[in-house]
């Protein structure tokens, strides 16, 4: 009885944590979506008369070195960071599905060629390779997005290939082949739907990683350019005032930390709630941690 009560208590605490994280994440996302309505000021409006002001009723988080409202820029930065992260992750997922399904299901020489190409990209650290590509193309959010898509699609492709190779050995796939079902129909009706549970976990974790990559590249001046508000760019702009106005770096840094932490907690909770096996969760983490 005692053991059952303890287990029920743990489940209740876990549910509370999931709900709390989910509501907090939803609150942040909604704040970003409705930034034009919630922001008290234009995020790019320069007012040198009010530069580096402390938090007040007019400026809830104060102003930066150009007199711009930090709270307004933080809200719009949420919109920018999430939009870019979703664009990059969704693009990587589509490309990764094409790579993984072709290599894993068809196999043979196609698999060998695709995997050798992936190995060539995987030989370089992902962020270093992204920086190199952006350096060749020039700084900007479009170049950053394309570079990250190229680099991260390989990880998706390799992960999906392993899952597809396991799925195609299942009896229902063999039966579909015997019945004369085309490769395309097998992929659409049987393979891809069964990949979704594992991909949901990976995507949830990956969005947090991509947000950190976007912030890192913007921090060093290769991603989102000023005056567009973005968390990493805001940290870069505030680094000169670390001693006198640390809030200019702390506030956007806390937003990055909160988003990544919430997404990781929800990814873990989702995998447990849907009953995914531990081996799949470890494989999903490994695919992300290789970055």
C-alpha cells in the first residue's frame, strides 16, 4: 500500500510539473504572438533622452543604451526566435524524412551514398560548420536559417534512417510488399505515421537547441541583425553594460534558459505519457546530443 501511495504521489507531482511547464510555455508563446498588442512601445524606437533608465511603470524592464523599451524588445524577440526555430526545425524534419526514408527503406547503394555524404558533414562540429557557411554567404537571418537547415537535416536523416530500418522488418510491412503495395504507399501509410511518436520527442528537444543556436549566432553578429529584436542580439548589445546595467544581458538570457528548460521537460513528459520505450527516448536524445 505504501509503495502504491508513493507511486501515485510521484505521478501527481509529475502531472503538476507538466501542467505548470505547459502553461508557462503557452504563456510565453502567446506573449510572442500578441507582441504588437502587449508591447507598450515600438521595439525599435530610439529615444536617447530615456537611455539606460531603470524599470518603471512606463518601461517595465527599463530601457537600453538607445532608449528603446527592453520589455517591448523582449516580446518581439520571442516572436522572432520562435518563428525562426519553427521554420528551421520544420524544414529539417521534411528534408530529414526524405533522406532517412530513402536511405533506410531502399537501402543498397543509395543508402551507402547518402550515408557517406552525411558522414562528411558530421565530421565537422555543427555550429562551426554553420559559422563557416554564413561567413561565405554573409551575415543575416536568411543565411543563418539556410546554414542551420543544411547542418541539422543530416542529424534528422541519420536518426530517421535507423528507425526506418527497424520498421521495414515488421510483419505488416513485409505483408504490404507481398501484396504489391508500392514503396511510396508503404512510406506514406505505414512508415511515416509510425515515425511520428519518436519524431515528436526529437522535435520538442530540438527546438530548444535551435533557439540556442540562433541566439549564439546572433550574439556573435552572424544571425539576426540590429535593430531587429532577438534574444541573442539583445545579449550582444548589452554586453558593453554588463557592470552598470546587467539586466540588459540577464533578461534575454533568462528567456533563453526558460524556453530550453520548458521544452526539455515537456519532451521528457510527452515521451513517458505516450508510453514510448526507453530505448527510443535514448536514441532521440543521442541524435540531439551529437550536435
